[in-house]
C-alpha cells in the first residue's frame, strides 16, 4: 500500500509539473503577442512624436505618450475580440501582476516627474533644474527592462531575461548616444534635441519588446 501511495504521489507531482509547463507555454505565446504589439506601437509612436516635435520645434508633443497605455489597451482588445477567454492560471497571474505593478510605478513616476519638472522649469533657475530635475525616460526604461527580465524568469525563458538586460545596458550606459554624437554633424545634434528621447524609446521597443515578443510568438 505504501508503494501505491508513493506512485500516486509521484504521478500527482508529474501531473502538476505537466500542467505548469502547459500553462507556461500558453502564457508565453500570449505574453509574446502582447510584447510584440506593444513594441510596434511604441516604435510607431516614437516616429510620430519625434516628427511632430521636429517639425514644430517644440517638445509639447511628448504629452502624447500619456495616451500610450490607452492605445495598447484598445488595440489588444480589438485583437482579442473573437478569442475565447483563457482560464486564469498561476503562471499567468504572476506575469500579469508583475506587469501591472511595474507599469503602475512607471505611470505614476512619469506623471509626478512631468509636474515636478514643469514647476522647476518655470520657477527655478536652469542650474536648479539641472540638478533637481527628474529623468523620466531612463527610469521608465529601467522599470520596463526589469519587467521583461522578471517575465523571462517566471516563464523560464533565458533569452527573455537577456533581452531585458541587454536593452537596459545599451540604453542606460549611453552607448547609443555616444554613437550618434560621433556620427552626426553638430547641426544634426542640435535638431536631435527636439526628438529626444524618442530614439531611445524606439531602440528599447525594438530590443526589449518587439524582438523578444516575436520570439515568444513563434515558439512551438
């Protein structure tokens, strides 16, 4: 009887492991589609916002980024309009709560930083703004890179972990900015100030969202 109990316990553990693996595969594909779509939207918006700022010679069009979450929600709702709802799973809950938490932090930080920087620019000297201003894009990119890597750990996808780490290192260490400063003439660098940080967002969307999303979508 003890042998039967051991076999039953082993079989139960195998079933649980199999179900978790199936859940990971299903969540991986859904997450991949979400990352892919989000990355594409971020790249398109980067081009639109950068072009609008460059043509108008004003940074006001950066305010369009606050519509970004709403656009993603509307697009994903349209994509999933005829899809049968997938039952909630433990893995799916972990991924969803990870992204909800980090996106909430990023959105709240962006709002507070925008208001704070606006106050500093209008009521303090440039020197004070230089030292006390809050840097929105680097912080948000860091949070999103962490979310990508944590998602990779939950789904047991090492490549996703490395994509998050790679996008963080490339953008936060200033490699891309150094390359641009060496390749572009001084006049072009002056115009570049009107589109910053759209070029960094575009690159992060490509490396940190679109490429890993495409990889997850194509997995078997």
